[in-house]
């Protein structure tokens, strides 16, 4: 169960980082950045929605794993 906790925690951290990067890209729109670094708003918005789902999914996995671990400990105690 430890690996499931680590995997979901790492998944949350990675998705959060990708979400933040996408948000920074949107925040940079309209600045004086060169046109090559401009952000495609629709692609970035879709990426943010995907990362939101990834965070929710990994959170649900983490919660489920912790609940299962708690039940096992209750049985053993």
C-alpha cells in the first residue's frame, strides 16, 4: 500500500506542477513576449482541465488507499 500512496502523491505533485506551468502560460499572454513563446489558449485550457482531473483522480486513489490501510489496521488491532 505504501507504493500506492507514493504513486498517488507523486501524481498529485506532477499534475500540480503541470497545472501551474499552464497557468503561468496563460498569465503571460498579452505580455511583450516574442511571438514564438506565445501560448495557444485553447490547448492550455484543455491541459489545465486535464490536470484538474488528474489531481482529482490521484486524490481519490490516495483517499481510497488510506481508507483501506485504516481498515486493515482496524482488523489487526
